[in-house]
């Protein structure tokens, strides 16, 4: 076992949240290390479906201190985000930040002075502060559907969807009412018969009201900084649309129906009792925080969600979380908002680090 105790902050996760945390720590005069389980520090972006474009213009899709390249009003493609994050990681490395890829964290423990972070290869790191920034893509939320064990068709989550080619000519039910559900359903409808199954009607939000992207209005009105504590139950966001998705529903290219009640062999059973054959049920039902490495720490609730206040652990001083939905405001888990949260979190954690340095005589 290799033991290392040389960093101020261990950042777990090398995606957009982890990179933003490392930059904030560096700017605060701290020495972070970033641990990324994958082969490159680009988070989950390489694994999203092929056609994904960011719902936010490039001018608002940048991390701190590095503008997103290209036209500021365009909507970047998934692969452009991957390239941007890789460039951001290289810049951090040039500035002296150590980024370890292939470094999967298995366990985090704590005593009164420090955290012990264990990796799958046996390496152990010690530090007075830890930031959990592993996102949620690897932990898709898969609600149980009655009869799913005997379903003769294909049941998959959107995390496993890449492109429509394998589904040509098939009967597909997409479950969900968010951006990804509607975008995937519209894409599949070009080559398949698609129904969007939702508990409530799909809510849409105009992408460019009065000729400006909605994120411009989020910024000037202050909506992006609306404190999460003012919202008792953070809402599911509406689908951003310039009109094409609403048109697909109006014209029946994508059929919207109330949520199915169960699966039965080759069929889905609808709320009105009707039945029909389905080849594929695709669940666009979101994700949950991927924090299993904290199970032994006592920092999570019974659902596996972090106990925190605006990203600061309420059980372990020195532990922070980054990239959670509605962590501090509506933008918290996005490229446009995670940088602000990272600066806030590092500012709060720095006081613990300062006290530790005084005790150590630094």
C-alpha cells in the first residue's frame, strides 16, 4: 500500500465539477489533486448520446478562466465539450495541478484531522479536505415498472442510448418529460414509431424569447442565482425548444400519452387499459448522485444522497460536494454554474485548511 500525504484537497472526479474545483483551489493558493476513474479528465461527456448538444450557448458554457472556443451564440456539440474539458485539464496540469486518471476511489474515511482516501490500486491519500465531484451519469435512476422482469422487449436507460440506427422500424416507448427524453424521442421518430410516456404534459420553455437565448434572461433577471433554499421541492425543468419539439408533438410524429401502468410480455399496458406491442422501452428518467465510496463515512442519507448545506457536508467538516442538482441554485450542476459553486465551496473549506496549517506550525 502506498501512503501519500501531500495535498490540501483531494478532488474525486475529473469532469466539469472536479476541474472547476481544482481551478478554484489553485486560485485560492491551495494544492489540489484530482482523481479521475476514467482514462481522461472529461467526466461523463464522452458517454452521452451522439447527437447531444448543450442547451446553453457557448458564451455561458465555460468554466472559470477559459472561454469556450468558437462563436459565442452557438450551441456546442457533445464532442466539442469533451475537447474543451480536455484542454481545460491540460491547462491545469501546466499550472502544476496533479490530475491522475485511472484512479478509482473505493473508500473514504475520516478522523478529527484528516480524510483517508483509498484507491482501487491500493494507493491511499490523506488530506484535510475532500471534494466529491463524481456527478451522476454512472448511477442512472431506473424506476421499477410492474412486469419488467417478464418484458420480452428491450428495456434500457438513456445512459445506454447512443444513436437511433439500431432502432429503425421498431415500436418504442420513451419514458420521461425532460430535455433528454424529448430530444431522444424526436430523434428516434425519424426512423421509428415513438410514444412519449409522461406523468404530466410536457412543459416547454421558449429557447430564444425576444431574440435572446433564455440563459441571457436567466442571467439578467438573477434566476440563475436563485437560492435553492427558497425552493421546497426543486422542479423538473421544462424542455427548452425553438419550436421543433412542440411541432413534432402537434403533428403526431411523437405521440404523448399518460404514463404506462405495467409491462406484460411483449406489450405495454396503458392507464386506460389499452394494450399494444412494444419493442423497446427507453427510460429517460434521470440520475442520482454517484457517491458509493462515501457509504462507510456516514455522510449520506438513506437514499444515498449527501447530507449537505449548499455543498458543505453537515456531518463532516472538510467534506464538500460539487455538481449536485440545485446545490445552491438552478445552475449548480451545469457548465455555466459550477464555477461559482466551486469558488464558494473552496472559500468555505479554506478556513479549515488554514486552521490545520496553524496547528501544524506552517
